[in-house]
């Protein structure tokens, strides 16, 4: 395991400690705001306008995951439908991300599939694209099954995510090709054991490039979701060399991370989208951001100490 992976494993383990959770929830809010557009939909829509002013489109994400009851899942479905309805009034590309554990995947796949289908009905009417985020490895099969089921039922404005740290992702990509699946390629944000995931950054990066290039070669609409300057440059070089149309791929980054680079890529003529999370259930998302980057941990500690 290299240093980056050890750091991530450590932070994600500490983040589950109830005492740490209590402290960070009570006092880390102001720092979390750097990555989260706000508590409310109105604040998220303001962030969309601000991004559009800089040539960057938005992916709206209503924060929430791993719900344990059907009532909570239904509540999130209501929130997602409300989000899509609000987007109808927004004169910009409409795009949301959802987590299936937010829609009850841990209760049953049928529940998650039927609640997502309700969101899709609304999204299709609004011309809104829906991306199913990828979660931790025990849930990958279930998420891909629900995707496949809905895709085969005729929902085409729908895509999934593959994580380059997972050893299985090459095979998953091949299986998604016949469906013409829009894919987002990411490195992966969860704590995963060496049995299923590469632990060295250079292997994760190598598979990231392989997946992006393979997806493009196989004609899939591809979202290249990373902040890594070396990987972004390589994709720019490789796609230009092969004359791959810029309509066929886009760059995606997270709200609050490398905003100048986002704008610069947009000015260079690439489609760029920022993932804009909002809502009150921000702690798990925020923990993953801290686990990605030691500098972020330092900012949190400082804001906790300063109060
Ligand atoms: P990594 O963290 O290895 O960083 C590489 C380099 O990028 C750094 O050395 C630095 O140069 C630069 N960099 C990174 N963060 C920076 C910062 N804060 N400021 C300045 N420079 C920085 N994960 C998942 O498991 N399931 C999912 O569905 C998604 N969805 C998703 C959507 C989108 C749009 C994005 C961008 C990411 C995700 N992720 C995700 C998260 C993803 O798996 C990953 O954890 C993060 O993108 C961080 O990895 P990087 O690719 O940026 O590289």
C-alpha cells in the first residue's frame, strides 16, 4: 500500500468515530462550505449560475446515502424530483447525480430501481441527464444490475460510474459497451481492501487512462472525472492525436476543487462540468474529500481549533 492509500484508509476509519463525527459536524461546517454549495436547493441553484458565468456546467447532487428505511428513501426521491422540477426553470444543461443507497439499495434493489424510475420519468420530461454514482465495492454488482435493468427498460438519459482502483472495472466496462452506456471514469473514493482494489497510485492512474481510452475507442460518451493535471493532459493529447471529437467526451471535477483549471479547460473549448453537492447530509461526502488530500485535513484541524 503506498502512502496515499494509507492516508485515505486512516482518515476514513477515523471519520467513522462518533466523537470525531460530532466534533466535525458541530464545528467543521464552515470549512465544509468550500466543497458544498449550501444546505438548500436555492443555494445550489445560485452556484449553478455562478459556474455558468465561468463557462462551466453543473451536476447537481442532493447529498444523502446509505438510508436504512423505506420512508427515508421515499423522502430522498421526493427531494430528487423537486430538484429536477426546479431545473426545468434553469436555462442551462440539466444534469443530476444520484446514489442508489440514497434510494434504498440496502433495503432492496427493487425499491431502488422503482424509486429511480420515478426520478427518471421526471428527468426525461425535463431533458435532464441522470448519472448513478458508484459506491463502495460490495454494492457495485447491485448498482450495475439496477442500471442495466433501467437501461434495458428504455431509459437512455442514464449513465454509470466506473472506479479505476477496482480491479474488476476493465471487465465491467466491456460489459457496458453493448448498451452504449455513458460512463464516468473516476479513481474511486472509498476504503477498499487489496483483494479488490489497487493500492498503488501508479496502478490506479494507469487503469484510469486505460478505462478512459478504451471507453472512447468503444464509442461510449465518456466523462473524465479527475483533478489530476497529468491525466488531463494525457487525455487532451491522446484525443487530439486521434482526432476524437470533443463532443464525445467531457471533463468533470468537484465543486470547490481547482476552479481555475475548470474555467481554463472550458475556455480551451472542452465541455466541463462541476459536481455540485448540496443538502444537510454532508458529512460522508466531506470525509471522502478530506481523505483525498492531506492539505484538506490540515484546514479542517485549523478550523476546529479556531472554532
Ligand atoms: P488524486 O486525488 O489522486 O489527485 C491527483 C492530483 O490532482 C493531485 O496530485 C493534485 O495535483 C490534483 N488535485 C487533487 N485534488 C486537488 C485539490 N483539492 N486541489 C488542487 N489540486 C488537486 N468517486 C467514487 O467512488 N464514486 C463516484 O461516483 C464519484 N463521482 C465523482 C464525480 C466527479 C465529477 C469527480 C471529480 C469525482 C468523483 N469521485 C467519485 C471521486 C473520485 O473517485 C476521486 O476520489 C476524486 O476525484 C479525487 O481523485 P483525483 O482523480 O482528483 O486524483
